C-alpha cells in the first residue's frame, strides 16, 4: 500500500537525513507517510557524514551510542553508493592534558559498553604514518564510521512503499495542518517538522541558531589515511557557544579523497567560503598531517548546523501545539543521531516506551512559561 494524496498518517517536512530517517521508521511501523521537501537542500548535503559516539554529556552519549548501533544494523542493507565504512575514529592527544582527556573519554565510553582502546605514540605512528611525530597517543573508537548522507537519505526514503515524496514548499505549520506555497492545505494526525535550520522561518519561537562550517575535499589519494582523525580539542570547539573556532578533523572517503574540517562560526548566514577562516582551518590540519600541504584541494564549501542552546536536539511535541512534532536542532551530529532521533520521536508520538530516556530531548525544556495576567 502506498500513501495516497489524502490519506497520510504522518506528514514529514524535510527530506534531509533526519526527515528521511523519521519517515523510514514511521513507515516501518506501518504508518502512511508523506514527505514534503522543496529541494533547497540543507546541512545533510553539506556535512561530513562522520558517525561518531560523542560523550560531552550523558544524553548526547545515549543518543549517539543508540543511533550508531542502529546504523550498524542498517548498513547490511545499504548499497555501496551510501559510502558506509567502519573506519573507526582516532581521537588524537597532542599533550599530557589531552592524554588525560583521552583516558576520561575511555572511562565514559566503557561505562556505556562502547569499546575503545588507548594507544601510545609508536602504535599510532604505525597505523597512521602520515601524522606528525610527537603526538602522545590516541583513543581509538573502532565502532565509529562514515557514510555519504545525501545518498543515505535518498535510500532511506526509497526503502518503504508507505512513503510518498512530494516536491512542495511549506509556508506555515500548525497542529495536524500544513500550508503550502501553492495555497493548498494538507492535514494529517501527525505533522513532523524536520526541515533543519529552515524551521526558524516556520516556528520562530524555537531557539535554533546557525553554526556555519567550512569543509574542503582533496583529489584522490587512496591509502594515505585509514581512520577518521580528530584532535581531542574538537569537543571544546564543537560545544563553544560563541565566537569562531577551528579543529583538526580529517576523514578518508571511500573514493580515496580526504575530507578536511572543521570550523564553527556563530551568527553568519552568508554561505560564501571565507578564505581567511578556510586558511586557518587548513593550517590546523597541516599541523597534524604535514603531508596535506602537498595535496590538491579540489572544492571547498560551507554549511549551516542548526544549534539548540544546550547542543541537544529537540525531539517531541511542540510545547504549545498538540499534534505538531519536532525533529530539529541536531547541530553537528544529525547524521549520527538521525536513526535514534526517529525512534525517540516515534515512541512519544505513539505513546510507546523508548529504548532510551526521551526527557533530555523534550522541546518543553525551552518553553517559556506563559505570563499570568494580573
Ligand atoms: C560543515 C558540517 C559538517 C557536519 N559534519 C557532521 C558529521 O560529521 N557527523 C554528523 O553526524 N553530523 C554532521 N553535521 C551535521 C548534520 O549534517 C546535520 O545535523 C544534519 O544533516 C541535519 O539534517 P536535517 O535533516 O535535520 O536537516 P537538513 O539536512 O538541513 O534538511 C532540511 C530539509 O528540509 C528542506 N526544507 C527546508 N525548508 C523547507 C520548507 N519550508 N518546505 C519544504 N522543505 C523544506 C530542505 O530542502 C532540506 O532537504 C555537519 C554539518 C555541517 C554543516
């Protein structure tokens, strides 16, 4: 059975990785899903596709760990175009303080039964010989991976016959109701807003902020780098709430290309590549991988992460509008956490138990109390 024009149980706004993962899971549960996307694109097409367990707080760890386990199951069915690879992450320690951070990280991951391994300078140089000498070691997280998110989003949407995709621009949303740019009004028992940063225009009351990021991809140089390489200072960059920061983050693509990040910048909505910031990011990368200076970069671009004030996504019912559901604010981790987000949301919509505690992601945490008139 496919969802026909009048009988969707769920309308999902946005066909990025989060909307696609939600649609796929709802359809798996037997719901008829209509996905609306106007084709403008968003963070899914601009991001890095690193599937990474992050542990800056227990809720982030719970959602990323849960989601990674789901991705590892899904990957068995993925076509090669999805670019899935389980290369693992090497969190690099440049000094004794960062080695302490690596040990704490290992302890936090071990508590949640996420396998990881501390490795010293010699084994690190053996597995990644192009890293600069002098690093003190790394934490290796072998269960982390990579994928090509735009292809995965397409694949997820094609997997289920109960999903109907429509090219349409949504101009307004309300509980169980969606207005389109062509004047049509669609209704469904559940409306899910999953259109990333663009949700600011539909629901300006939500506390979403843009965090601009730059990436650069090189020509093909197969076999140079084998793991996703990230400096341990990345966490501080990723979670700062102001200013501009860069951190070393390099991914070996299945094509042999190297994807180089990352930068984070608040309060800019200008998509232009900023040469000075790109240069700063690349300088940081060359400090860790000196050989990068000899490689050809073939394209640089930018994208916008949708950040919430506490860095966690908003997954649940709109605090003021029953029947309007949110899957937003995934910041720099939305590819990783799309699968878990879909299940956390579906459990709440259907009133069923979830596999992890859903409270930390509740949009109600940002609800401003209503003023009582005297
Ligand atoms: C530089 C950068 C690097 C990143 N690296 C990683 C990483 O390594 N790992 C990771 O896990 N995450 C990473 N992320 C974050 C990740 O890319 C995002 O969290 C994720 O893609 C968000 O997906 P989404 O589906 O919520 O939104 P989006 O991908 O923004 O999709 C929104 C969709 O909604 C549609 N849309 C918008 N408005 C409307 C409208 N009014 N009507 C109809 N359709 C509409 C758009 O066309 C788009 O398809 C990175 C992000 C950036 C910018």
